């Protein structure tokens, strides 16, 4: 692609965010474009389709005000690149990676294609370092490990921002002092949400290890297609060239997918489900898969995308396809939220696929896996019985079943529920789990090995300490 | 003379080239200055429509397109086992090595246009000609499939060097035992006065099934060590199956279990549009895990094909065919091969994406109308066969495909069409997964058409009462499912005692038999004997308890009488290892004795 800048001005058609430019030559697929309006205003775009003499250009900032005459289209001869540098930590950028905080320009150590390249599976290293978030529902039952991609599935109005902030503040890898560098991408979110995070990072004194890429709700939608990629390009640089452990927060991926649908519709593509393009899965994967560890490198990228499920519907294409790509999901529940429980994590619907690698002796504690399995089995039975009791009445349940109801309540009120600044160690989390499991008769603990019951069950523990 | 044309249009993974007169349908081509790999999927006039297997970023109209004169093919020969390939048979570690030479800090990324050999050209293999005892002799007439000799490919796989397809004639010369590369001739066959050199490797087009003598009935079970599969919904060697399930229901864990524990001799694992870390997991763990059947590292029987979700979409479509062709090749040597494809939905979506770019008329949910026939063709490449050539060999390809239905909806096109072409259906259930009941295979929705066929094997090798116990357990589970509807209305306390016993036994079966921890060293793999003994323990308990209930003893009394033995029964799966099965019998006898005593006390 080593060709210089070429300028053309024959625009055949403008539709939605697309320009069809005629008379072009030597234009490359995915090349970056600068559009200069008759007014002198400059916008950026990207080549989506190229035929002989014709190029279809997607304009990030939209086509409002563009005219077919007097507009200059410059093909820049390179894909969309952003400068990357360690100095970008502590700075704020727009969705295309240009500084907007009034600070000095970035002295680039290198320019990188925002699309990145797929990580070679043979060069990846499997994630296995336990991250203690201090949140019981996560550490105890949906453990996060370094290099994982674990999204938060939320609904409008639910406290996903608080939870993400709490995780960003509390996340530590035990035995290591080093804090995570945070790359934050705001994708079409409201100004309030942005300010929440900005203030949060300022208050916690973390601002100098945070880089923010911001595209707000009232800014051009097409830029949203670039924002997460720009953020991840920096994250990859910090992790794999600068040996840092990076936590990437992408919020809100629903806005991203909607921008993608908009461009797909403008191109008159055959839609898949609910009007989203058939390639939504591959496209989301090209973002989410940019996480992990690689062999022989110290750094890592841990991704925490946030998305709001339209109508709280987990089968909607956006959460659905996300769940198929990410390594689990943390699902927030409106029902728990309405009960006043924070964090309102629906543990039954949540999952961490990499949990088994991060827990156990030497990492957390030997009883962790069994305790977690038992909590799941018992809580799901409790929830099931709760709905049964609502129909037939508690008195129609057996004595043991009534113990399960008691357990389910204690689980929500004591184990799930915790303060926004409450940072529980994994031992505290597991001991708390044992306390509530002790509500059940011992014969019901069929998922836990006998030796762990003898060692950790409060009943036996008391005896040994007395 | 291969065709040469120029790029006229680029749209995502689709490239249109002009000046392509004489190009063949499905011909493999090299696109652009970087010689990206592509395949022709439609021809109109002098224009060829090409799906490109690498990223098309930066391609320009006017760049050259060269034909190769052959359809997309794979190299077949020693050196395949233990390798991880991309969707078009390029070894991923070699790609990294080549990139490392140019840009060491970009080594972990896959860049475009890297050309590497699928199997090593310089590696020497120890070839042993099959000239003694029933083997071939100089002057013999030889045909495709005849075994000329063997090469120890890994400690587990003896690679059979066969006369390649299309070669027949008199054997004129065969190499002495010794070390050869795949470039060295190891035999010469004379046909029609011409001499043909035979080497250890040859090419085969991926979209054409490899030939065999005849198909056989799949009567041998593929033992997986997963209780719900082997006992309730068995797979047969040479059979076909699908694992559909929403995200988080454990498709991948189930497929990993099959790849890890099943008694197949060769496993082809295709990661088609799935997570990179899942391939890494197999790659890191399998060399250290031992094959439960031979004690050798699992990687010595495994071939990995990885087109992860962020790798180019067109290669996803090809990866399935590359995988099944490799599987057929080892089948032809006489091995039982298991092919797992995770996930066929991503393959179908790749079809849809390409079809959309070709502006083909969509059928259901945007999928092309040929989705069903493509699925049928793929699953039909499974089977237990008598291989071509001599000596006589039986081999099989078992295909298990994961299906990822959007929103977990089994009525969507990929799931519903797949159901028509498979015989085993392991339906994964979101509700079971939510309560961490794994494997989350729903025992009401799942089925296996091989139960009757494999019964004889179980009766001969495990116990002649296997089928009786299995069917009885299935009946209890089905009855429990019906009872749950009633329980939801009236609760459990007002049920008949016999029905309460069904609920109690079903719970035992669910917790003590169906639920299996794939990560527990003892529980992960249950031998057929262990499965039978566990099942027998639960069903004998039920039978005996039923007699007591009919004599007026309540389920609560029974439960109280057996006390902690209940927990022991449930935990037997992970407390009693495969080599101490007599302990299950002891436990069963203790339980039955308690019931005897209870009966005696109640007089």
C-alpha cells in the first residue's frame, strides 16, 4: 500500500454514511480517506468496497452537509492507524484516537493499524492467574483470570458502571504489587456515564494509568466502529510491547452493534437476525478476541466489555453472539436490583469459562471448586423451590426443602450482597460460603469432598479451634 | 497453463477477477501481489468470483490473480498428527516462525501471505516396506489403497504408506527399509509402459470424499467415558452426532471430553470460528495429558485445525473440508477416527456471508438455499468402511458437530437441518447449565439411533443385563419429568409414595450418575464397567425400595434408614476409581442390606 495521497472530486452518490466516488484509480480496500467539504471542514472515512474506477467510502462523522460538487476526497494510501505510546496513559482521546484533553500531541513510538491482526492460537498462553476482584459473586463463583474476556450483561438503569468501577479499583493479582493499566473506551455512552468514570478514576488517583477513548452518544455513530479498535490497539501495544497488564473496559457494546447495523443497512446487505448483518458474530469476534496472554511475554489484556441487553433479553443477538465469543458473562438481574441487592449478579446465568484454571490449591484454596459447585447446586434448587412454594405454599414442602429456601435467602442477603467499597479476600468469600452452606443438612452437601467438609465446615471447625 | 487475470473488485472476503477465461470452478488461486490464497466459487463470462482465505485489506483493483490449475487440496502424508493447522492446512507454529524472522515483536500475530509447507519436506521418516508375510512383492499388480509399507509417525500411530488414488499397475521397485523424506520416491509402479514414482505424500482435493470399498453398519460403540453418552445416548464408531446448545451450556467442554477420552485412534479437532484460547488449551494440555487407552501423550493422536472467530471468515468454510479429508485419510489406513467440529454454525454463517456477498437469493434467515445439502454432504462423509486395497482394513470416521443456535432456539435453520442428517442428538440445556449440572445434556430431548446397534457389544463385553438396566433408568427419568408437572401444582408432600420414590431415585441418578465433573481426576472418565456398576446400584436400590413401599414403608423411612449411605452412593462416582469397582458392589450390598433390615423391622 505504499502509494501517496490521491485526490478525487467526482462523487456519484451519497446515501446514509456512504459516498460513492468515481474516476478513482489505485484505491485499496480498507484504505483510509480524508473528505474535505466545500466549507473546508475535514472528515475521515474508510473504503468499504472498491471496483475499477469506483470506491465506496464510509464517512465516520456522517455525510450531513456533503455535496456532490466541491467536495474533495483524498485517499491516504494506508489503513486507519493510530500512534501508540506509553505516554498515552493519563490522556483522553476521541473515538478515532486524537487527543481531546488539550494536552500536547502524542509523540508516537509507532503507528499501528487499528484493525490489528489475529493472534496466532499457537502463540497464545492459556490464562490462569487468579484476579481477586473482592466481589464474592465473582471471585467465589465466576472467577476472573488475567487475560480473560468477561463481559457484563446489564440492563438499562442497572448499576453496571458501579460494578465495573469497583472491579477496576479492587482488581489485584495476589503476590504481585503491580496495578493494572486501564484502557477505557466509551462507545456512544451518555455524558453522565463518561463523567462517572472520569471522576472515579480521578478520585482513586488512577488517572495517570488510564487512557480514555471517548465517543459520546451525540457524536458521530460511525466513529463507534473505530473506538474499541483504537483502544485495543493501544492495549496490545502496552501489553505485548511494554509488558504491562492491561484491563480494557468497553462500554457500551450495544451502541457499537447498532452502528454496525446502520452501515450494513446503508449498504443494502442481506440482514441476519433482527436486521443485524450476518457477519455481526465475526465482527464482534475481531474485537473480543483481542485479549489474552502470549508465550514469552509478560503482559496481558483482560477485557471487560459492558453491554445493555435490549429489554433485558439475553437471547437478543448482541448479548447472544457476545456470549458465544467471550469466556463467560456476568449477568445483572433487575429482580435482585429491585430487592436492593448490590451487586445484583444473577450467578446462575453468569459463568466464567476460565475459572477452573485460576482456582484451587496454590491459587485460591483447595475447597474452592467444590464449594462453588455446591453453592450453584443449592442456590438453583432454592430458587426452584421458591417458585414452587409460591404456588403450593411453604407448608407443602418437606423440612429439607424449607432449609433450601432459607439458604437461598441467606445466599442473596449475605453472600451476594456487599458494599460498593467492600473488598473481600478470597478466604473471606469462601468462609462466608461455608457459613451459609451450614444452613443445609450435611448430607445435602453432595458436591463437596468429605475431607473438605471435615476441614472447613463451621461445625467441625469450631471443634478444632475450641 | 494456469489462468492469469486481474482484480476488478474487492468487497470484504470476496474478490472479483477479470480475464479469467479457462478458470475452473473451485480452483485454488493466488490473489494480489501478496499471493493470498483463494478459491473460485462462481464464474460468469471471464469473471471469476473468489473467496479469499486471508484478510483483503490493502488489495487494489488491477493486482494480478493467478490460477493454480487444481482445486483446493491438502497434502496427505506422515507429519500431520500432532500439528495445529489453520483453515487451509498451514501449520500455525511455522507461520509464527516465519513472521518472527521479519518482525520478532509481531510473532504472535498472523500476518497475510505467509507460505508454508503443510508437512515437513526435509524430515526423514523411517520407512519399512511391506514386503514380507502377506505384503507386496516386486511384480505384483498394485491398486490404490494397497499398503506399500509403514512409517512410525508417532508412538501411537503407525502411518501406512498406501498406493495413492489413481495409480495402478505392476510394482517395479520398492525402497529398502531406511530413512526417507516425503520427496524421495519409495516405489515405482509401471503402468501402460510408463513408470510412476510413488512418494510418501500426495495431494487430495478437500471437497471430494476419498473412495472406499464399501460402507459397514456402525455396530461398535465409541466409548467416551461420559456416562450419559455411553449409557443413555451412545455414539457408534462411524456415526454422526450433533451437540446443540446456547452459550455456556458446555458444548466445548463436551467436545473436549470426547477428544480427550474417547477410544478413537485418531482425533481431528476443528475449531471453526470459536475462541482462540480453546485451541490454546488443547495445544497446551494435550501433550501432557495421557491417552486413557494407551498411556501415551494425547497429542500423538490429535490433529488440530484452528480457524478462530477472528481469523478470515472464508477459511472457516474450508476448514471443515480440510478436517474431514484428513480424517478420511487415516480412516483409509484402518484407524477409527473421531472428528469434532466446533462449531458447524460458524461454518454455516461463513457460507451465509459469502453467499450474501455474491448476492445470492437467501432462503431461511439469510442462509443460502444449499445450506441443507452442504450439511448433508459433510455428515455423509462419516461412516465405518472397508478401505480400498489390501490387506483388508476397517476404518471409521465419526463426526460430532457442535451447533450454536442463536438464542438457544433449536428451531433455527442450522439446528433443524442438522437434525435430519445425524443419528445422535445431545441437546444441551440452558437450565441444567445454570444449576451447573454438567454435562448439561437434556435426557428428555436427546436421542441416539445407535442404542440397538451397540447393545450386543455391551452385552458381550460388559454385562448381559445392560439394556434392561439402561431402559429401566430411562423410564424412571421420563416418569420423573412427568411428575414434575404435577409437583409444580401440588408440591411433593401430597404425592403417592411410589411417585416419591421415583423422584428420589431420579435425583440419585441425576446427582450420582448423569452429572459428571470433567475436571475431577476420578470422575472425568468412567469405564463401561464402572458405568454399569453405578447404574446397577441405583436401579437395584430402586427395585428393592419399591418392594418396601408396596409393603407400606414410606420413602421418608427409607431415606432415614439409609442415612449417610445416600451421600456415599451419590459420591461413589468421584470417590471410587475405575480400578476399585468392587467397592461399588460392596456399597450396593450395604444399601440392600439396610433395606432388608428395615423390612424385617417393619415386619
